[in-house]
C-alpha cells in the first residue's frame, strides 16, 4: 500500500489541515480505514487520534482509492468539530446503545373495556 498526498490545505478556523490523498494497492484489496489512518498519520507526522478520514472511494477498474482526511491540532478539536457518525467510523467515539425494547415474552397489558355511559349521564 502506497499513499500519495494530492493536496494539503490549512484551515486555521477549524484548527486542522484538509488532506486529499490517493492509495495505490495493486496487489491487495481496498485498504481498511484503520490501515490508511495508520499510514497517513506517519506520513503527516501526527498522532493517529488526530487523523480523521472523511471518505474513501475506490476508483472503478483501477487499484487506487482516493479520499479526504482531516488532520487536527488536538484530539479535542477533532471530537468537537467532526460529525458523530464520522467519529464512530474512525473509532474515535463509541456507537450509542440501542433503546431497550420490552421483552417479547411478556405480553402487553390488555386495555380494560370502557364502561358505556348510563342514560342519566347522557346529555341531550
């Protein structure tokens, strides 16, 4: 796996560098997000927890994958700026547990029948 940086832009407002990269993987399948984060963090001399891969797209008919990544100045800046699902994909945040549904073995309580109104209660 060989990574080449195509573009590197500084974004001081969001405290990050925006990197566009290309991965050549001639003898292997498309690389995993974790493997690319490892290699990219070494290439830009930044800890892995500051590198967030936004997207990776394999190019049809070739053994290359292009993508976008953000390299933050601090891990806190990354966690406060990036969207939650991107942080989950990059394993920087845990996926929230699903809401607990009632157990299927316990039937729902039956609704009590409504008493009908007596003639004295009816208003005309």
